[in-house]
């Protein structure tokens, strides 16, 4: 056999003898070999090794590299000696006889580079077999696996060099492949390869996420834009992007600048964007669900309205049924009397019954008389005093030079003639009211910041309350005649005690808008399952609020679900627990509307939370398209059918008339003409006859029910 001696110098991994001389590595040859040149010597000179090979190996094995002091640089020399020998040559063994003093039990294979840069490391010359050269393909730098992974006798497995720090040493490895035999094909000699570190690592994925996220959300609410709906993408002249709902609300409020650059902006500068490519939140399903919810709510409101109408009709029919039963009982009693047998002509009793039925059936109002109240105009409100059987209409003083100010004129309800003028206030009167007590005390509210009590028996003012603000409306407490209410122009309602002449007892502050309280009406307590509580309903131009009277000194507010804006008047019918809400014409409804609402109270579910009071629409009535004045309308029991049906009366400025509707059916019964717009309507009864009075700026027209 023939042995090859290979001197390897790899950064301190060579085998050293006892006397310090380098020992040659003996590689045994298996028997015979081919004919080669004798004493072939290859000399490769390279600079000092960088001693980084062990660090790379330690890094691949998960070990902490050991730093050693490099010896003085000496020109390395690798000598290969091979003796020529005839005969077939076998492949040398893959098991080297290296000393295991240092862990160099593997071979490093990398593609060869075209040229080696000087001074960048040592060179390694190793003789390899022909099959191993064909198995290794050029590509990424490879590292062999550790001997522990491959086993003591297996070939070294190649591993990709993944760590940039291990590849930063820039090793240069020269591999020389020798072909044996005269018939072996000539293989190209691989050149030196430069193992470069990783060029550039990709930027982290989350570097620009903050900027992208900032460009996809509204800077006001920090929510994503949408492609449809209220939060769709919009911009200003300065170019900053917002959600349409957010920037519209911003500019509607105190903001008059862009929230980002503070440039001047207004609502007309908002522009909706229709971007071709827009990364926005897809809320089409959400918008569809909203539309379905609105449709369901509309159907629910319609069902509640139909239910309220059915309850009102049921109430009317129940009363009719009771009245018919009573008439049948009277007829039976009359037939049971002596002398009213079958032999007697039965015309008398049926005639009296038919007359009663005719009188109980529906009728209509007929014009009775017109009374001139003021030649100069200025009349505003109307009231009826039942103990004195007289109507009272507010007007300016007929003798302004002698007695300036405003007062009321008495009009006899029996003779329908004007009696006398009573001066009360210094400015225009906006409210008149009477209590249930037969004391003939008139409560009046005016714009001169006063609330007064006037005795019509002596025609003198008996009590004056200074409110500090103009008073727009007033009413009595129907549960306690000692309390009166005054609605101010700032939205507050003051409670006064007639026994205390100093100041108000309590102030009901407005919950939202501070619009003037145009109407106040008291709902007395009643044994009603749907609405048993009592309290005050205050109506303003912004809406309505029910102040539930818990006790004499405590009130609980309930916001009524009315339409926002346009509410001019709220009147209450105490017996049926219904209220009439008047809306002026607007964009959605171009005509004057009167909506009959049914007061209700939700059942108490939680002991800690009180039940809520609300109202539902029952019937709606439409009038003309003009409403410049704050007309006071009326809802009351019909004189026909025993007073169990409800009538609704409202003034129509477009036609200068008074319109009368049936609340149960919504049908227009009559249209009573007037010479000027009707400002107030008042029903009253005298000597078991029913009348209806309508007041204009100059005239009072009276209609009788026939």
C-alpha cells in the first residue's frame, strides 16, 4: 500500500509532535493506484489564517466560541507528496487519521471564487475524490454538520450557512481536484469562491405600519373610513382627510379651522371623495342592517299608532254600548209601568226614545255671533270663566293715553256682548288660565316679567309675582289649587305657591335647549292603568318634557319623543290622557300638522330605576302651508254622543279658518271661516248648550253645536 502525506495548516488545528515539529497526516491508500508522476509537489503560499473557522463551527453547534491569541504571521506552506505507483488506484478512506486534540473532524466545502483577494485569510488544499466533486453543486455557502449529527462513520452532511456573522469572515478556500487514470474525463478546476455576508436584510414588516395606519383612519375619531354611509371619506380644501360625519360635526360646532393644519374651513368646503382605489372599511353589510333596523322601527311605530287608534275607537264604542244598555234599561222600566201595555199605542215611548237618540247623534257647529273685541287689533289669548259665564280675551288698552298697558275684555257668554275692560299688565299678555275653584281668580302671564292673579269679582289684581324674565305661558295645578306654573323665555318653569307671596317655590330647569316655553298644561292624577301619574307637560320650540310630580316638592323629568324643532303648541285633554302637538311646516312636511298623542307609562322592571313616561302618536291632521303665528289649538270631548268622542280644532292661517276633525277617524268635519288668522280656540258650555269660540286679532266668533 501507498500512503499520502498532507500537511494541513488550518488556524491552529494541525497536529504537533513532541519536539514541536509538525507531523504529516497519513492517509492510507487501499492497495493499488494508477500511474502518476513521481514526487509531485504543490506549493501554495497564503497569508496568515484568520482563525475564524473554529468560530463558525462553534456557532453552528450552538457553542460559545473560544478566542485564542493568534501567533506571529508566518508564510504557510502546504506540501503534498505522492509516490507514483503502477496498478489500479482505489479511493482513499473518508475517515481521516487526524488527531482529535481539536474538533476538526469535518471538511468545509464552498464554491471556489475566480480570484482571491490578498490578505483575507488562509487557503486550504485538499485532495478529494471524483464522485464527491460531482455530488457538490455550486450554490449558497454550505457548512457540514457536526460529527455527532452524522455519526462516527458516515459522510459529512452539508448545511446552509445561514448566520451572517459566521459568514462575515470572508474565508477563501482553494480546492484542487485530481483525476487519475489516462481515460478519466478532464473536469474543470473550480476557482476560488468568495463567501460574502448577507447583502441587505429585508426591512421589518412593522416599520411603516404606523404611517399606513395613520393614513387609513380619521384623525378626529381614529376610526377607519368607509365607502358608504355617514363616515365615508371626505376632505377639505387643505387636502386633509376625515370621515364626513366627524368633520361635519366639527365644523357645525365651535370649530372653524382644519383639525390638523388649523387653516380656515367651513361646511361648504367639505368635499366627498370617490377614490378609485381606497383602502376603506367595507360597511355595506352594516349599512344594510341599519336600513333593516329603520324599516323595523317604522313598522313598529305604525303598529303602535294603529294600536292606539284601535284603543281610542274601543273606548268610544264601549261608551256607546254602555249608553245603549242604559237606554234599554230605561225602556224596560217605562214599559213595566201601569198604563203602558200592549193595547196602548206605542208611539209615545218610541218617539221619546228616538228624540233622545237624535239628540245624542252627531251634529255640527253653526255660526252664532261675531263680537268686536279691539278695533286696533292686538288680541292674543282666550279663556272662559265658568262661575261668571263670561269669555275673556286679551287686548291692548282701548285708552292707551289714560290707561296704558294690556288687559282683558269680558264678553258675556249668555248675551254674547262685550261688557268691560280690565287692565292687568304693562306688556302683551301671553297666557290666561282658571282653576277648578269657583273663586273667579284669573291667572295671567305677560312679557313684563310678571305673573298676576286677578279677581274678576272686583276687577282688581290681588297678587303679583316677579319672575325676572318674560313669561310665555301659565297654568294651574289641577291636583292642588294652591300651586301655579309659569313658563319663561329661557326654557325654565317656575312653581309658585299662592300662599307665599315672596318668591317661587321651585324651578324646573331645562334639560336641553333654552327655547321659550310656549305652552304648559297640567295632567291630573287618575285611576288609569296606562297613565296613572300626574304632572306638568311643558312644550317649547325644541320639543316637550313631562315633569312627573312624585310628591309636592319633587319632580322627575321625562323627555317626550317628539320631532326635533318646529313644535309650537301642546294641549292636553285630561280625561282621555291625550295631548295634541302642533308642528309648523318644514322641509320634511310642508304643511301645518296636529298630531294626537296618547300618554303612556312603561311597566317598572327594576326597583332601583323608576318607570319611564312617554307618548305614542294616535292620529295626524294636516292643515295649510302657512304658520307665522303661534296659534293655540284645542282638543276636547265632543258635544255629541255623550261627550265620549274627541274633537280636534286648529287654526289654519292659509285659509283664515278653524278646522274641526274627528280624532277617532281623522276625518275633517267642518271648516269654520274667519276674517283673519285664528290665534286661540276655546270650547265652553252655557245652559247645557255647547259652543266654540275662535279669536282673531280683532274679532271673536262664536259657534253653537246643533
